[in-house]
C-alpha cells in the first residue's frame, strides 16, 4: 500500500528532485499556485512551497507519493543502460518475483526482505543516512493478468559535493521486451570518486545475480544497431532525392569513373575503390538536390508525409579510410540530412556500417513533440544512452525502449 506519513519531505530527497518538476507538480495540483521563481530566490524554493502545501493539507498524500514515485523512477534519471536478456520465463509468478527481490538483501540492500506485496513503498520521503542502502519502491505491471514488467528503486544515502542526498538507481525488468533497464542520475560532482559507470556496473551485476538473469550476447553489436537506426531514418527522407539523382546520372557516373581511373592509373583500380568514388560523387549530387530543391520537407512533415518517426542529428564513427569522422546538423530542430558535411562522410559511414555514437531526435504527437536521445557504444552487448530533456517520464522511456527493440530486429 502507498504510505501516507503526512509529513514534509526530507531535504535529502528534495535535493534529488528537479526544481521545475516540483513547480509543474504544484501548478497542476494547487489551484492558487502562481509563484514565479526569481534568480535571487533559494534554489529549493519550490520544494519549500511543496512542504508548506503538504503541512497545511492542500495536497493529498496519495498525489505526493505518486509524484515522488514518478521522479525516482524517471525524472532526472537520464543515464539509461539496456541489457538484452536471453530468458525471463522464470519471472511469471508474483511469489517468485518477490523471492528474487528478497535476494537483494544479500546484495547489501537491508530491507529487501520486507517486500510482501505490490506496490511496495518504504520511507520514500524520509531520506537515508549516509552509507545506507534500501529498496524504497517496487511494483509489477500486468497486461490481462500476465506480468509484463518488474520495477524497483534502490536508494543510497550519499554525499554529493559535501551535501547529503539520496541517490536513486531505478531498475526495470521488462518481460515483454526481454530487457533489463537501469536508470541513473549523473550528478557531475566535484568528487572524483563518484562514477555513473562504476555504479552501473556494481548494480548491474547484483541485479543479474539476484534475479538469475543472463544477458543475450549472440549477434548483439551496438555499433551496428545504432547504424541501422541512423541509416533507416536518413534513407527514408533521402529516398526521393536518391532515386531522382540515380535515375538521371548513376550509370553515367559509374561509366565515367571507370574511364577516368583508367586514364590516370596504370594498374587496375579495385572494385571497392571504384564503388567508393562513385558513391562519393552521387552523395555530392544528393547534397546539391537537397540544398536547391524546393521539395524539401520540414521536420514537422516527416511523420505525416514520410512515415518517419525521428531524425538523426549527430553521428561519430571510425573508418579505415578517414579515421574518425563526425557530422552534426545545424540545430536540434534540423535533421542530419540538412548538414552538408553529412554527404561528405556518408560514403565512409555506409562503408563502416558501424557508429561510435549517435544522437537521434524522436517525433511524437504529444508533448514533448520531439526529444533527443544520445546512443553510445561503450559496451558491445548493452545499449548505453542519455535522455536529453532535463527530465522525462514513463511514456518517453517506453517509446525509447520499443525503438531499440525495433532496430535490434533489423540490424
């Protein structure tokens, strides 16, 4: 059951919340709220107002609990790590799942054995002392009585820049998508001992062990998965320009490249080099077409007219022909296909068929209409990504996970 302590939220918890998320919560739930935050105000001004509304009974406990649960599961937990699981068939029963959660006690989370039912909420407002580690939230999600996901949040009492805070690690085992998702906030502290990567690797190992999970490694290479995503989103937009240019000059370019190479080289050029030259020339004409054609589409027309759900904005990759290369669109509101440099490196990108990193902006019908996600290839079998909005929610998270699953199947 949701706890209803009827008391203010600990400063250790407040420091983990995003100020403007608190402001939005107050604006949505307090009729007379119209406070404007000035630059000279206390950084936690909205948190103080929240406590006041809790104390005078303006806010219902259940609304406060729901807000806190949303924030510790998503909110500013913008570093996500997604592992692909080989088998989740043993996690179909509530009693089994509860037993697996109890295993977390052996991993150092002292109260994990107190989880008796779902949802489980414990000390979500109180704040943990430094060095304390607890499971403060857990729940399961069902679809037609079948369990489709397991969620839990670990809280750690710690110091960030000398101030006591609660640091949260939100975990989800998505049975439907066969994924383990860990979400961690990057505090960017001055203390060099703090490391998002270190925290991830420690928690990741413990969760896999406690729940008897095995990562699917076969045929999963993140650099190829991300390349598949970028190629699909780019080529859908470029399909018409490419078809138009190819129809007009592709054969001419192919014939002339061979002729020119024979004229200046004694030895026969390889088919690979011929193909690369031809592709580079055609890419230049795709660029000219995109720059001068009056038929260009705006980002807001991508979904409606091209059935494209997003657009890449930035790519970084390595290729033996040019070493490391990067391409970036002029602004977050423009696609990579609008950047001239993209066509200069496109042949090498397609030749490499792998990416070190990419930023994709996804298109949605609801607010936010677009949101960015940066995908990294630090791990071969784990998708590491950063959500770019200042804070996010369950809907955005689920959208991102389904896109990863989609391109997993096509890469």
